[in-house]
C-alpha cells in the first residue's frame, strides 16, 4: 500500500450516506486533484463512524481531526486551508452543546472518549472494500494464531474462559454453545452468522458488516475451526443491500487470499461461507425460524425441546451466533481471556452466567442529543451512556425513560439511571440487553402510547403460529388502543397484566416471550399514567390526541398573534371561529382533536389540556 | 427408563416419553387441542402447558412434546397452569365462538364468558394446524397450508384456489378438532353412482358377509397408494399385520386342484345406450343396483331413499325388463327382476310415503311363496301397470312449470298411452353374462351359449357338469336364476366334486384316441388341435402321445392326422365299416 501524508476518512455509514457523503467524497477527490494533492491526500469511504447525529462526518488522519456536518460548499475552503496550508478549519469542528470552543480532535470528544471499541475496533479506520486495509489493521492474525498454535479444544476453552456471551439477545455463553456443538454427533456441522437484525432502529450489526466485514468472517473461521465445521452461512436481510454487497466483496477477497476455501493458511483446514438472504421478517432472527428460512421453508420458529447445536440446520449440529459476537472473537484470541474478563461486571470463572464481560454496541436513539452507535464496556451506567456520551436530553427537556433491548425491551425510569448495563441487572429491572437498541424518552412521551407503539410492532411481526402470541398480543394492543382513545376501563390494567403474563409464559418462541415487556414495565414504573388515561381520560404528555382538549388563550391570540387566523384556516373540521384582531375560539363539539391548530400556532396561544 | 412425579404420583416411563403420554398413563388429563397421537406434535395451541420442576428451578413446558429425560416433578394443575389455561380458552372462545370443543372446555373450567369481543360467531378454526400437518406430513398431498402471518393467519389451499393436489381423502376433516373442516360435495349433492356398500374408507370389510371376514386395504381409496404418504394404519396396528411392500404388488399363487366349480355369476346390464331412459343424463334415474346399494343400511345415506338434493321422493317408478326380453339386447328373461322389484316396492312403502308404480310386461312370480308376495304388494297399494316403460323425460319438456320426471308408457290393460309424473325412476336391468365369460370359458375348456352363459353337459341329466371332466357350474354363470336356485346348484356341484374325490380313482370311458407310434411322423399337427390338451409330444421318441384320462374321444385328431396314425378306440374304421355293413345287411 502506498503511504499518504493525509488520509481523509469520510463516513459512508447509512446516516452519512443519506446526508450525501458519497457526493462529498467525490467533491473532495476532485478538489484534491485540482490542487495537485492526489499523491499526498487519499480519500477513503469508511463504515459508520457512530456519531450519526452530526453527519456527514469526516476524520483527518493521522492527526485525528474531526469534522462534522460537512457540505459540498465547504470543500474548496477546507482543502485549501487544512490540506494545503495546514490550518484545520474551526468552523467545521464539533462544538459540544454547552461549550463555546470547538473540540478539534476526535479523541477529545466525550461521545468518543467514553467508548471502548472491540467489535467496532476498525470503525472509520479502513476502507471496508479493501481486504489489505483490514489486514493492515491486524485482521486474520487471530486466525493464523488459532490455526498454527492452538487445538480446537484450546480455542473453545479460551472463549469459555473469556465469559463472552451472545450479543444477539439471549446472552447465552458462547463458549458453552461451541463446546456442545463441538461434541454433538452428526456431519457436516454448520456455522451461521445471524445478521437478520430485525429490531427497528437498530443498526449495530449492519454497521459492523458495512465497516469491517472481515472481523465477522475471521470470527466465523475461528468458530468453524473450534467446532469442526466446513460450511458457514451468513443470513442477512434483503433490506441491507450495502452490507450485503460489502459482505460479498469481503467473502470474494478472502477466497482470493486463500482465507476461505480449501487448505486455509496451508494448514489443510477448509471452510467456506455462503451469504443467504432473508426477506426481512423480524421473527426470522429467531434461530429456528432463521434455519427454516435458509432451508427454504416458511420462517417460523419450531416447537421442539431439542437444541439447534445438536439438531439445527437440516437437522445437523449448528452453531449460530450474532454478528457482534463473531466480530468480538478475534480480539479475545489475540488479547486473551484475562484481558476480556477484566472489562465488565461479575465473575464468570465458575458460573458462565455469573457476569457480563467485554463491551456491547448500542444504537442510541430517541430524545438524546448525540444519537448514534456507541460501544461501551459492560457495567457502564445508563446515566453515563445517556448523559456523558449521549449529551443528555435536547431542548432542556426532562428525561423520562429509556428502553433497552429493542422493541420488546422494557422501559426503565429515571430512578434506575444509575443501573449498570449488564445482562442480569437489566433483566432484573424488567428489561433486557437484547441486541442493543436504546431509545431515550423525555417528558413529551406518553408511556401508554410508547407501549402501544412497540407492541404494535411485535404484534404485527408475530408469525401467528402459537395462540398466546397471535391472540394475546392482538388483545393487548386492542386494550391499549382503547385506553389511549379514552375508552379504557378500570379492569383493563388487570387484563393487561394477565394477558402479558400469559403471552410471556405460554408463547412458543422468545418473540412472544418478550413482547409484553414494554407493557409490563410501563405498568410497573409508570402505572399512574395508565390510571390517568383510564380514570381522568387525560394523557399527561398530550400525546394521545383523542384525550386532549384544545383551547385558545384569548389574550395571547390577540396581543401576540393579532388573531392571525392560521389555525382557523388549517382546521380541517372548521371548528375554529374568529377574526383579525379578535380572539379565536375552538368549538369543542366540532373539534376532532387532530391537533393541527396546536402545531401551527406560532404564538403558543393554542393550549392543550 | 426415567422416574417422574406427575401431580404427586410417581411413574416410570421410557426415556423420551412425552409428559402428555406419561400423564395419560396415570389417568391424568391435560387439555391438548393441537395434539393427535398420529401426528408429530406441532405444539402451537399451548393449552397443554404444565409446570416442570428440576431441582430448585421451575419452568413451563408444553406437555404434548416435552420429552422426559430425567427425574423431574410435574404439576399439571397448579394455580399458575390453571391461570394460563383459562386465559388461553378465553382467547380461543373469542376467536372461534362456533367451536363446540372450546365451549365444552370452557364449561369444564367454569368459564361462562370471555372478556374479549367475539370475532365471528360461526368461526370454528383455532389454527391448530392439524389439518395442514395431516395433509402435508401424513397424506403428503400438500393441498393445505397457512397464509398471512400473525392475527391475520388463515388456513387454506394455496392462493385460495381449488387445489390440484387434493385427493379428496378427507384427512383434514378427520383431524380437525373443532369441526371447521367438513367434506361436502361442492353443490351439496348426493351422487347415487358413488354410493357403495360401505363408506369410502380405504380399510373396510369388502362387504358384511365377506369371507375371510377381515378388513382389506382398498387401493382405490388408500392414501398411501396414491401419494406414498400416510401409513397411519401401520402405526396403529398393534399386530403389525399391515405390510405395504406386499400390498403394493399383486402376487400370483398357483394351486394344484382336482376339480373346479365355476360360480362367476353375472354382470349388470348397462342401460346407458338405451337413450330413451335418460340414464346417466337425467338426475334421479337409477339402476336397480344403485337403488339396492342406497337401501343398504351401511350406505352413505344410511339406507334412506333420497334424491340427489337429499330430499325424499314423492313418487317412484320401477321399470321392469330393461335389457331383458328385448330383441335388441337380451331375448331371455332375467328371471329374478320381477320379484326383487316387488321387494323394492315393499321397501319404499316401509321407508317412505312415496307412491310406487310398477311397469311390467308380464308378472313372473313363479317360485314358492312368490305369488303370495305379489298379492301382498298389491294389498299395500302399489300401482302395477301392465305395459313396458317406453321413455323417461324431464317433466318440463311436456308439462310446463313442472319439475321431476315423466315416465311414458302404454297401459295395455286399458289400452291407453300414459304419462306418469315421478321424482325417481329405477331401471331394472338385465342380468347378463360377464364380459370375460368367453375368455374364462376357453381357459377352462367349457363353452358359452349364444346368450353368453356357460353350457352345462346336459340340461336335464347333467345340469351342473360340463363337458370337461372336473369342471362344474353353479349359479348365474350358467343362466339367470335367483339365490335359492343358485345355492341349490352350488350344493349339487359340490356333491359332484365330493363324489369324485370319494372314489379315489377316476372311472375312464373306454373310448379314447390312440396313436400308433410306428406310423406317427411327429408332425405335431394334432397337438394344437386337441380341445382338451390331451396330446403331448415326446421329444426323445419324436412322436406324439394321447393321455387317455384327458381324452374325450371327440375324434378331431383322428380326422386331422395326415399319416392316419390316430384311431379312436371303439370307433376304428373297421368297427364303423362293420356297423355300416350290419345295417345295410
Ligand atoms: C338388483 C338385483 C336384486 C336381486 N334380488 C334378489 C333377491 O331378492 N332374491 C334372490 O334370490 N335373488 C336376487 N337377485 C339375484 C341374485 O343376485 C343372484 O341370483 C345371485 O347373486 C347369483 O349368485 P352367484 O353366486 O351365481 O353370482 P354372483 O352373485 O354374481 O357372484 C359371482 C362372484 O364371482 C366373482 N367372479 C367373477 N369372475 C371371477 C373370476 N374369473 N375369478 C374369481 N371370481 C370371479 C364375482 O366377482 C362375484 O363375486 C337379485 C339380482 C339383482 C341384479
Ligand atoms: C423474535 C426474535 C428475533 C431475533 N432477532 C435476532 C436478530 O435480528 N439478530 C440476532 O443476532 N439475533 C436475533 N435473535 C436472537 C437469536 O435467536 C439467537 O439467540 C442469537 O442470534 C444467537 O446468537 P448469540 O448467542 O451470538 O447472541 C432473535 C430472537 C428472537 C426470539
Ligand atoms: S411466540 Fe409469536 S413469533 Fe413465536 S412462534 Fe408464537 S406466534 Fe410465532
Ligand atoms: S397440545 Fe401441546 S401445544 Fe397444543
């Protein structure tokens, strides 16, 4: 590889691409050429940088200068000032919300410096479509170590000792899974990487694949060696075309380099990977449904008390792990179990379920300033993630709740902000680690509405095979809808609790088994909101519009707005009367509670109660 | 073996036995809707959820498919289990208000009503998947499946069309626990031509009095024969008596016997070519055979006399001599029809209130007690019309606005043309020789007459013998007759056989053909000509020889021998000439 004086790492993750980062890359290249810098400055498209809220992003290496919200217009100035004259451009640097001065270096920004990158170790540092760059950053050295210096049982013991647990949701100890699969009878054995990632708003797995696909391939290779498998599948959803493309390129390049195929590293070990496409059903992320889908059957979970490690794909021993789990494996091989266990909570030396080790990637979204992808050590508190990394709640609003673990995770209240993020503590609190979704809610969110929102998702995604999930979630949603429409009954809370318990206890798979979490936790921590909705027919956050009463403050309307009449003109029901310089009035009889008047009034004269 | 405790009772079962099976052995019932022991558990209704305790940990598992592998404690009726069950039933009550099994379970649990709004009061499907499993895993017809997902999930044929792979086996309806799936003709009709002696099951007794009286697999209805799937009978039969590899191919067995009684009977005359009667075209025109089957208590109508629309007919015409006593078909009288037709009339009178018309040429009640029966029928009020039924037409053709059928005939007693409106017509078809009679006859060296029946050795002196030694006749194959006559003839034939066997030796006629070896050129012309297969060729000697025991002294070979090597004993040329001379002298 040719050395360059400066490398411009332009983020080509989903968020930044949506903000035209490919056009910016092109403009940069043109400008660099125009200035005759093409032999000194290289422009690289990388995977997701993580700080999506501030995109499009760019990092100038090796100095580590971080530019955010770059536009095409900025480019001539930027190239001239920074790359020609060596004066970094202040205007494009990140300024933390409460500060005045910009922070030039990425490593000094709190969003980044509180993170700890293991699965995302190469994020923003390599071109994911060039295997050489990955190898330059150490990819496949763990595989070399494993193939040349370790026996398969040694690999399994090392992973067991590291306490690594599945990052796909269940948190099952990876080493134990490998060991059982290794011992299972039946040939051939299969390795599967679960890249279905069906949780709405989650993009951890996608980012890993888009940013550093070789970390996943290497993890799978190591797993294959440990288990004795020669066939691997990566199950990736149809909706991830970029990730699929990069994965295909990576597999192709690895084959060309002899890292996949027969006689890998000349050791005689053979392993190859097929990329299988999923049609995007959430339930297909469930391991047995996923396998059915690969086999060409309907993607529905199976009800059997047999583990897939023994009877999985085509009824043969199968080891299925999540993208992030696979990506973490090579680092553990290189740095050792002791290093890994030094990060995180609990003690896994005796009980593999005794603690949570290493790091976890979260996609931080919702009412938080710095939305994006973060990798943090286990045991970090929710407060640290939301306030230190996430920068707190925007617009000075009050934090209300955080949901962890995707659409079937629970809602945790402010009183639990100091909860340590680990498998057991989250479950204890009624939520879960899940695959790493993290949605922050503020005072403007209605918890009944949020529960309804997430339940609507799981209800829609239920495969319908078993009675509890199919009928139960439908009835729960029906009840929640009733409550948010002001038709709730006193006994509905009990009904919701009974239904939740039934769906959790009796469902066939974990979709139904976890779907009621949002309802149960909102009932546990925000019960009074339900009561207000049912008894007083009021939504405290004014989200459930059917419960709102819209009125116009006559004083404000006249003094501030001079009876501007925008609400009157916009009201689809013609429920507002008034004239210029005369206070407007909402007819409660005609009002259909659409809330348009509230949204359009520039003078805050429309009030909701 | 593993020892487990279920509801406080201990039981030892084989490893991998499911909780449900173990509980059933103990007499403990666990409600299980989507379970059928003939089908791999699908475990989706989740009604069978029970508590399983291992050490300190308790969890919930489905009893229908949880395999017992170690010593555990199971509670099938704990408070928690009951709570889940009740909620499950409440949800199913709302989903499928029409399902009786759900209502019964609810009543058992004391649930009076569900807290959820009812979906559709007729709905019965609970999506247990048994029909889909049966169709795909058992029958392997793959005609049913699920479509849509979640609460929109439905069961049906692919794309909601009539599935081409459905073999009408009815397995789905059989396994459906709620009665949601039923077998009906798409138009709700009753197809008379498809009624058989028993239900269309693949495994039945061929008929009630069958010998041996054991069930047989009927390949026409057997699912395994059609799709290669099913084999449920093999799973169920504890004696392991079902063997498809043997069933799949017919086997031929050879017996050595000393005598054969031909009792191959008759076939029914097919009236389709007689277009005037509308058989096969008009609804409710039946043959006597179809009418007889419908009347059988084991028929799909349960012995009820009904029309295609399932209703009872108001009037029935019974037409005699269809194909019998008819220049164009069979000249002979079928002999049994008059009497069984009177019996039909009697049955109609007993079972329905329909008016009966008998249309006859001559009423032949010739046997013992037969004339008395005829009188009784007349007393029952049956309309007997002397005149052959000439035509059957739909009534609207001749009489505007009327449904049903019209039977046209000439009433010869009053000398008038009549049109009789009826709902149903029974055509009493002739008994005729089986289509294969001539071929069978050739095989056994017996001959058939002009009307196709086998010919007896002598009509008065040897009515059950044939010209072939050891071959006897009994029943209708020899000529139309009723059961008493058939039985009598059968008994006579059997006696003939017994006589043969008792003698221990065969008494030979002195007359048979003989071949003079010195003259025989070994041309073998006689071998093929002998109608009794009595001549064989001796390869070593290169001459033909007659087996005297088989020779009937017909003389064919004698006449045909080009070398004049064959003579008939007692019929030598010398003897014949001597006789001629004697006569002339
Ligand atoms: C509609 C109807 C109603 C009747 N009602 C009466 C009544 O009420 N009373 C009465 O006395 N009589 C009645 N009869 C007459 C009665 O059916 C016959 O007299 C009787 O069936 C004759 O018996 P069978 O054994 O000679 O012949 P079948 O009953 O015809 O039996 C012959 C059997 O031989 C079998 N067979 C044929 N070919 C072969 C072969 N090559 N190898 C092996 N098996 C062969 C056939 O499958 C059949 O099972 C009625 C007939 C009809 C058509
Ligand atoms: C409804 C449902 C959806 C799931 N979706 C995913 C998914 O999208 N990605 C994933 O890795 N695991 C998903 N899982 C978890 C998998 O079943 C499985 O536990 C996991 O992939 C195992 O890998 P791990 O041990 O590395 O976590 C899902 C589970 C359920 C019940
Ligand atoms: S719990 Fe839901 S998703 Fe899982 S099998 Fe049952 S219906 Fe399907
Ligand atoms: S009988 Fe066990 S789940 Fe239906």
